[in-house]
C-alpha cells in the first residue's frame, strides 16, 4: 500500500518536472516564432498548455514503463 502511494507521488513529481521542462522549451520557441498579442496568448493558454500537460503525462508513463521493464 505504502509502496503504491510513494510510486504515485514520484510519478506525479516526475510529470511536473517534465511539464516544466516542456513549458520552458515551448516558451523559447513561442518567443522566437509567434507574434505577441492577446490572440496568440489565448491560443497558448487554451490549446498548447493542455497539449503540454497531456504530453508530460504520456512521457512520464512511458518512462515508468521502461524503468519497470528494465528491472
């Protein structure tokens, strides 16, 4: 029971870390290639952010599957 709780906490922390890295990479590319105005900020908030959240969960779950399979 405790092992599963600790595993889920590590999974969540790892997911947050991946999200932060993806967010910073997206910010660099967004500043270089997307013109700044309220429409692009709204697009980033409503479309890109949920995609980054989903991608971070997908990458985290794939990473955990690889780690468990390597044991």
